């Protein structure tokens, strides 16, 4: 009887600790650091006791200091180890503690990767277990070009936009500006092409009924845009910034003025590209950026090839799910940005501090060249931030701080930004854009202009235009074109209009105290 009491007491004392420990995720199938692994490796992360815990928890895995996987555990991640160099690699497992919602490091392990090289001839393969790679990009092979999805484009010839006597009197849902042509996205999926010099416009409607235009890109000859399905829910009237899943069955449309051709592609045919959120024109094709895939669409054939085959080695890590690519082009030049987060292992750091990282490549004279890698000043950054990208510069927004990277003839230079913005600007759906030296952002009501060279910020608020909301914008030199729920208008911060002032908005200068406002007036302005 005494023995049973002791056993019961021991079980009572140990059960709480054991139960708490059972809730923490861990690596389930990792070999020791001396056992090599190769090819595809199923990395398993889970809870030791699934009988006691039926819930999921957010985990983050860092590979050599870079964010590698961010998902709900338990998970099985099929990792192609050929995407990294041979040799030892460090994996760090972190989780979001449900008790206080803080991120904690749970485990740190070392794996030995030993893959074969590509076959040199026939089926012969050569081992290189001791090969080392001096740089990250040297460790990655440029993928071969391959078709990863296909569509059947609906091509309509001899399509001409119809003259529109009031091109700016519309509730635009998207804007982009290329030279003197303003492309206005409409709620019904069509577009209006507005000539800023002649102040005339023409409207092009789609042959089928569809929802609003969500994104537009343009170059000299081609305008490409995304349209939501007709049955998609309307945007939240409470604000612009939403973190909701992208609707499926989006349409990708392209109009070529010289050929008078309208091409409509149903992205639902592609599977993983159905929810494409961003597009970019790249060398007569269209780059597609979806949540889990990047591709390059040939508008003539409908084939989508792997975008990585057209990019520099090391710019896209197929093993990483927590990174984003941005591509901007201007004639024959272009800029590629890979955004991810990584642990800061610099001197004096503990190794648990995460920073946003931007890796830049420049396309010039038909050659890719690295334009540098930059770490943000903000620490403990575990999520991707919205970026504003042009062919010559990029800005990141991280709550009340950010980073501006400018490309010059002598190289790339970065500078921190101090921003009076609220926390929702951390989401990638935030509306941001660069024009000249100005960074423009909005939450739908207030419009902000930040000078990247001196960090001064101005806010523009609706004044006498009741219910005005900003739905999209396109920078124009020192000014900006605004798509509102009333019309499309241009705001010039240097030369206000005699009748409309700042496009019907009132300007306020935001000082240093606006990021943490003290007075009631500053608190109202900051949001």
C-alpha cells in the first residue's frame, strides 16, 4: 500500500510538467549530425503525445539563420536537400507559446547534407561530399526551364477601346501609371486608358461579366491586369487593409494596343496560380506571383514556366516557404528583390534576433548582377513586410520603422525610415508605392507622404468630401493619382489647386512625436 501511494504521488507531481512538455513541438525524425542525408528528406515536426493534445500550434524553422518553414504543427515538410550546399547545416525550431503568445527557441540541431552532382554524361554521377560553397548563390544551381502549368488563352483580335468623355468620373479599384498613360481599373473588370497630356480617355470592357480589377501593370505596348470573379465578395467597407485569402478563378487579361488584341486567361486552369495577387511584365511575358508559386506566363501559348529558370542563381530558394519575390522592369533594365527574414548572427547578437532581409539583383545588358543584401534596423521581425518597388529603389514598411534602398551608379545604399504608421502596415496587403523620392501609403482614409531622403512625413485627410475613401494610387513625379470611391483625381503636394486644394484633402505636417503622439490633436491625426 505504501508503494502504491508513492507511485501515485510521483505521477501527480510529474503529470503537469510532462503534460506541458508534451505540448511543445519537436523534430521527430532527425538523424545524428554525422549521418548524411541526400535528395528529398521528409522533415517531421510534431507533438510527442498526440493523444493528450489535439490542437495545432505555429512553428518556425530556421535553416542556417534564414526562415525556412512557417506552418502549423504537426507537419511533414518534404525538403529537397539539393537546394543547399553539401556539408553541415543548422536547423533551429521555434514556436509561438500559446500561454503568452511569445516566440521561443525549442531546439537546435545540425544535419549533414551529402548529395551527388548533376550527371556529367550518361548516367555517370560524381560524389562531392567535401565540396564547399563560398557564397549562398554559388550553392544553388539555376533550374532548367520547364512548363509547370498551362492555360487556354481566349484571344480576341481587332479590339478597340471606346472613347470615354468622362474617364476620371469612376470608382476605380486599381491604378498604374506608365509615362503619360494612366491605367484605371474598373469595378466590372474593364480598364480605362487615360492620356495625361491630352486629358482624354478610352474604356475597354471584357467580353464576359467579372468582378473588380485588383492589380494592373503596363509597359509601352501591353497592359496586363487581374480581375476577380464576378461572385467574389465585395471589399470590406470598413477599410482597405484585409488579410483574407485570395479568391480563386481570377482572370488575367492583357491588351496590346499595337496589335489591337485582347487576351483573357482563366487562372483557375493553373491550380496553384489561381490566387495570383501580383503580376509584373518581364521580357514580353508576364511574371505571376501567388502564395505558393512563382511563374512566367507566355501569353501566346498559355504555358507557364518556372520563374526561377529566368532569375540569377540563389535568388529563389524552392525549399523556403516564407519568402517573397518582387520584380520591376523599365525598358531593358530591371530589379529583382527577394524578401525573407533571418536570424542575426552578427557579433554581439544572441542568435535569437530576427531581422528583415532584402537581397537585390540588377538586370543590365542582359546580365544579372548582385546589388547587395540589406538587413533592416528593426529587430525581432518574424514576418514579411509590404514592399514598394521601382526599377531603381525599394522601401520596406515594418510598423513604425522601415528601410529605403536606393540604386545608384556607384552601387546600392540603404537608410532607415521612421514612420508614423499603425501596425497594420506590417501586412503584405498594405497599399504602398514609391514615386521619385516619395513613399506613399494609405489606410483608406488618411494618405501619407514620406520623403525618403529626410524622413519628413505629411498626412492628407478628407476635408469636405463626405465618405471619401482612397482605394488605390499611382505616384506621378512629385504628385500622386488617387482612385477613390467617388472618382479619380491628382494630388500635387507642391502646387495645390486653387479650387480643390490638395485634391479635396487637407494637409498636416507630422513631426517626430507623431509615431508616439502625446497631444489629442496629434493622436487624431496619427489614427
